[in-house]
């Protein structure tokens, strides 16, 4: 960051590049710590028993029987309840103690009463291993999880177990209502959870082992590798890999359609096994033959045996897998906050410079926050609409595109939110013009501090120093608040902060297209993550917006996080305006010199206030 030619950065520059470069030392030290923090990931556990008892023919027969009984199995329907009773009877016959948890829940069909069936078989030591299967997945392949759960009950009935085994049949998979309830009711302590999703689709979509959580964590590598090794040895099926960019997206903006998500968010190590990935099977998808189902069932039994006889599984944590190494989340968190140091030091120095030059810092801060007000108001409209019942369908988790149409009430909420945001934006523009913060207004550029100052009334310079320091200060505060919630999301924001610092600096000679390009590139990481999720799950622009509204209304996204990101969007608008003004304001601001030093001393009487100077002026 080089100042404009002829602008001494200790006198006229608004942003001191030396302060920024000093802050980079902290980031470099954090990068060194990150480089030395990589460690090997834990390998898979070995099973103690050969899983030869599993019979896939029983599973395929049960699948056809379930589908013939009720092909739809809508959550809370009579068909769903009947299947729950059948699962409960099967668990009881195989030596498990079944219980039925009945509770109201918000699903894609509205608020209904759901039933979770839990079968418990005590072990000889503390801890438990849970196997979970949803009942309401569509199509013949959607019945495979429940059918395999009942076959596993028969196979585990004759085993001597070290840990307690819990078999759970849940409903309300779309929106994760059933599994969110299960996360609260599973008997503690829980060592590991394997969710059996679609285990019969003929078309395999990787990854088949899904570790992502609804929070900024993932299942421990020990659990992931144990199930992956069992799939490889028993079914010759790979678990699939996920690139570093996709892993980072899952941690920075946690989003998963798998049933393991709420369990991981509750601190329970959980993975889902699904041949059709997180999206689940299509209603008419072809299914595997009994032999392949047998191999997959034996893989699940092998993993359960290994977990039962092995050591305790670590809880979910934040990490990235890179070439077989684990990059711990703690080191990434430290690196994230260290990258904020140069911006924070520059912002504090800019505030001090602006105050010395008489800029109105408090008013500038108010204007920056006013730019975020339209986004925050839209968030509040959605929250109030949800509390008022205007959005009757708002599950706690994400849903597939088209599962919950916007309908009349949803469109009304979106329109009201847009109108409220537009009204607040118009009020903000009027306020900014009346305060002289935009071209066309005028106000004092200095308050006239000190006896020797020469404040004057007139138009504000092209790039107000108060606005530059204010937007940097607000960005630092927002980034720190995001870091407290999710260090990965804060790390995602760091390129924007560093590039925007350059874009709004009037002391740097850059053309307007280049400044605006820096602004856009700064937001590119966030945009790429949105594109990743849209492509992964088939969301269009409208479906993405509606999904965000549903998550906010169903508390899948916290209100605090939504407000903080509203502040970031407001800062983005201010940065665009300042980048535009910085082109005409690239010359250093002329500041009245009120304190003389060695470089500006002009001899006796140069201050203009001595008696000798006054006598000479009167002659």
C-alpha cells in the first residue's frame, strides 16, 4: 500500500502503510504456528467379530413390504405411525427395550405430532453406540434405512456387547425435526452415532460417508475412517473425499441435509451412510440386489463391532483434512484473528488522525451503521413474521428445493421485508445528504479544536476521513463478532477487509475500475460458497433466498449472526461509495498546520502569534 507521490504519510495520509505492515508481523507469526500444527489423522478401528450373520434378502423383502403398506409415509401420517409401531414390535422381539417418544414438531407439512422409536440393549460398560434410520424418505430406496435397522436388531440380538446399543427410528427427516429431538433424548454418554440413510440406491453419489455438522464442526476422523474402512473391506465401496475448499465451506457456513447434522451440533460424534448423498434417493430410483445390500449391511455391522470394542471416540471438532494430515481448527482460528491485526491497527490510527483533523467520528459511525439498517430491518421482519405465525412452516433444519413452496404467506413476508428495507434505505439516504456525507451536502470539515486551528465551513473533501476510519472500525468490530461465533467465517471475510482497505485509500493512485474490482474480489470467497451450495443441492437464486428465510424463521440460523452479516453488507455499500469518491480524492488532504516541528520551522515569529511578528505586521 504505497501513498500518492508527494504525500508524506506522517502528515497528510489518511491510512498509514507503516502501521499496516507492522500488523502483518502478527499474521506471519500465526501462519508459522499454523504450519507447525499439522498432525496425522487417526486410523480406522478394527472389528472384533466377523459380520457374517447379516442377510440382505431380509432387507429387500422388508423394503418391498414397507413400500406396499404406504409408499408416501408422510411425517405424522397414519402410515408413518403404523411403521413406527412395526419397528417397535421388531425391536421388542429381538431383545431391545423399546420406547416411543411422541412430540409436536414443525415439518415440511406443517406442525404435526411425530414419533421417535428407541430400542435399547444395555452393554457391560458405560457409553453407547446409536444406529439411526429415518422412516419418511421417499421411494423404495427410501425404505432401506428402516429395513436395515430391523435386520441389524436381529443380528445384534445374539452378540455380547461392551457398550449399550441404541437403535432409533425417526421421522421428519426433511427439516431435521426428528433428529433434532433425538439429539436431546439419546441416553448419555454417546460414543458414536451411525445414521443409515439410503443404502440401496443403484446410483452412488459421493461422498457416501457424510461427517458434516449443523455447527462449525465435523465428525472425528476416527469415526469417519472406521466406517470408510468397513465399507471398503466388506462392500468394496469408497467413502469419497471432499476437497479443501468444500470442507472450508462446510465449516464457515455450516449447511447439511444429512441427519447427522443436528447430532454433531449437539456435540455427539455422528456420520451418515447414504449411497445417494445428502439429498437422498429420488422416488423412482433403482435399487441394488440383495447381495450388494448384504455387503453394505455387513460393513455397518463391522463398524459397530469395531466401535464397541475400541477406545472412546473424540467429540466433533473443527478441522480440515489436507493430504492425509489434519489441520486443527484452533490454529486456523488463531490465524484468522491474527489477520485482523493489521486492519485493526490501521483503523485505530485512522480514527486518531481523523479526530486530530476535526472529523466527526461518531456521526460517521452512525452513517456506516445506517447503511446496514435496511438489511437488519429485513431480518427483523422475517423474525417477527415467524413469531406472528405468518410463516407457519419453518423446520429447524434445511430442506430440499421445492419441499416447502413460498406460497401466498411467504411471498407476502418477502414483499413486506423488501418494502421495509427500501423505506429504511430511503430514510438513510436522506439522512446522509442532510448531514453532508454525500455529494451535494455541506458541513464543517473541522470542529476547530485548539487555539491555533483554522476550521472553516464548506463542502466535505471528496473522501471524508471520518467515513474511512469509521467503516474500518465497524468492519473490525463485525469481523471480531463473527470470529467469536465462527472463526472459519471470519477467515472467509479477511480477504475483503485487506482488499477494501486498499480500495478506499485515497492516498493510493488506482483507477475506479480497479478499486471496484478489489471490492468484488474481496467478496468472492463468500460468493463461491453460495455457488457451491447452489450447485451441490440444486438451489436456484429464488430457492436460495427462500431457504435463507426458512432457516432464519426456524432458528437454523441465529438472529445474532444474521444481524452481524447485515452490518457487513452495509459496510460493503459504504466501501463502494468511498471507492468511487477516492478516485477524485486521490490527492492528499491539505491540513492546516497548527504545530511546528523541525521540518516546518521557518524561524522566529513564524507561528504568527509572537509580539515581534505583530509589530512587523502593523508597520
